[in-house]
């Protein structure tokens, strides 16, 4: 039997139809494509960290419940009472856990454009993924369309990224509340970009039993650790916990996250630097005639080039040593759109300079 026939006789059609999640090779480039924190830890912090790591009992399995780290995170976010928390190997793993727990062929709904893993993981699990376009002017939720879709499809789960990736905006709070109230299923407010905004649904959790809030330490500056978490009513978290792999948070992640959270001043400093650079970069891009920018509450900025210029601009930036993300191939509302992550002031300067010179060359 030819290998291709063998493969298709083994794997599910949903898997065969997928493309693997690809990450661009950033070798030697200034990396402004993946919403990472650009700052390494200062040497004294690294030294202190290595002293802590030295004590790790790597021969033993990790604490399966990551109790200490969980308690620290709960304290930071003020989680108590009937609320519980579940930790994941990045919030990607939590998205997967949520979807794995749904009935076969359940419906999952999310606005579009949105975070690609919602769709990717839903499809892979054979779930029915429905996306509802955002409003084209400001990328806010199309509330009537969302409510109509909820009424028609009765989704088991709705994902709302707050702020949204890749558009960077916060959806209207009233619209989110109406969606939570209208849905028969769960609503996950994905606060991956929480460090860069003052708005959150964490304090709203007590008001709705079907609301879950998901966060990650990735954008704060710990993307390499892979630690995400979700908070919600303990009965819901208890069900998810049944399908979580026993040791999903490894020992080094548990120890390092705990150490990092106890050094929170460092992250506060870096986050506020990123936020002020965000304002500067936004104004600078906006000053280039012909480029449209969108306001952002995250650590990246979405901008739109004149028709059919995004791919060339992306390639020209790459030639000049800058890697950003070209979203134009996704089409729809993202046609002609590029996304840049906020870097260090020097990296941002290099990007802005390359952007204006490349744009001039294009015209
Ligand atoms: N949610 C959103 C909205 C994101 O943009 C991302 C990362 N790009 C994630 C979740 C996943 O984050 P991680 O798995 O690193 O925690």
C-alpha cells in the first residue's frame, strides 16, 4: 500500500485536513513577530534564579497540582471562595483541554479575526467551529450577529480574547456581558494580554457561573516557560482537571514561575516601558501617510497598508533585518494588514526606520 494511503487509513480526516502551526525562522533578525517580551533578565536576577533552580529535585515527578505556584497566582489575582484555578502548559494547552471536554460535534463560536488556535484545535477535535466577523471599522463585536448566532447554534463554548489578537482592541464590556448572559454554554474571556491593559473580567467572575477567565505568563516575559491558567467556578474547573495530564507543569516551570512572580517589580518596569513604547510606535506609524493604524491595548500594533502592498513591505522589512507578521494572507478583515510586536526602544527605532524607508521605496 502506498505510504499516503496508509497514512490516510490511520489518521482522522480532521487531522489530515489540517496544516501544522508554523513559526517563522527568525535567525539573525530583530524578532517582532510573536508578542514576546524583548527583555532578558538582568545578570543578578539570573544568578539568583540559578541558585533556586539548583535545588530542584529533577529526579522526582513535579507536584501534580503545582500547589505552591497555584496559591501564589490565586493570591496575585485575588481568587478565592467558590472560584478555582487550573494550570496549563501555556494557555494553548488549556484551550485544548476545554475543547477536549466538549461533546462530540459540539459547537464553538468566536469572533473573526481571532486567535488561530481556537479554530485549529476545534477543527482537529472534529468540533463545529463558527466564526462571526467583527465590525470592519473598529474591530468591535457585532453584537446582533453574535446574539443571532448564539440563538441559532446554541454553542457549548465561546472564546473572546480581551484584548483581541490580532486586532489589539478590547471589545465593548456591555457586549461581552450580553453574550455571557445569552449563551447556554461557557464563555472564556482570554486575557493573554492582561499585562498591557487596565481592563479585566477577573472581578466579574463571581457574577456569572458560565464565565471563565484565562491568562498566561507568556506575554509578561515568560514565553519560554509555557505557563497559562484558567479561573472559574470550582465545579467547572473540576471537570477540566479530570482530563489534565497529571504532571503537565514541569518542575522547572513551577520553580521558575514562582521565583519570577516574586520578582514582580522587574516585570512591572518592563511592562510599563512596553506600554509607553506602544504609544510612541503607534504615533510614528500613524504619521506615515498611506498607512492606517489601529489602537492597541496589547503589546503589538496592527496596521494596514494600501491595497496589495503588505507582502512586499513585509519582505522589504525582512531584508532590512526586521521580522514582523504578515496577516494579509488570512484575507477578510485582515487583507493588507501587518502586525508588529513592541520591542526595546532600539528595536522599535530600527523597525520604524525600516518601515518608513521601505514604504517610501514602494511608492
Ligand atoms: N490566547 C491568545 C489571545 C494569544 O494571542 C496567545 C498567544 N499568541 C495565546 C492565547 C497562547 O498563549 P500561551 O500558549 O503562550 O500561553
